[in-house]
C-alpha cells in the first residue's frame, strides 16, 4: 500500500526519513504527517545486478529534489524511465517511489501560467 505523506516538522515544514527526534533545519520537536511535494529528477541510473543476480528488467533509480529542497534517492515505478529535469510525483511504499507527474488539463492544452502583473 502506498502513501503520499511523510513526517514533516510542524515549525518549518522540513520533510525527511528516517523520523528524527529534532528537525535538522530548526530543531523543532513536533511532527505532523504532510503530503509529499512534487520533485525534479536530478540524476538517473539503472541497477542490473543484485548480489550477482541479473535483474530483468533493470531497476531504475533516480536522485530527486523536492520543491522544498529535500533530496531523495528513489525507485521509479515499473515502466517509467524518467529523464533528467523531468517533474515527478512521489509516494512512500517501502521506500520513496517516483511516478510520472500527471499533467493538469490546463497544462495538457499548452496554456501558460501568467507571471507578474
């Protein structure tokens, strides 16, 4: 069963695993469950062998940075091979797993977000 939450510091919002007694950013001690932010893929590799056993198909592993700056090493869901710079959504299922980010109907139509006045 996958979840889309991780513990977050109630004071500053920092998220990470493993759960800690004090937040590494602000030293807060109160934790709440918060939704995982979307992330950007920074690096990708494939694992083809586990202790001498060939893995078919190769397992795709990527380094991602979330919108709030937290870095995770993630497995990618089966049949998903991301590219560097691609946006992904994350779930926690026996480790953090990256999934293809579903585009909103507005993004699929090519609409651009207005920036500034």
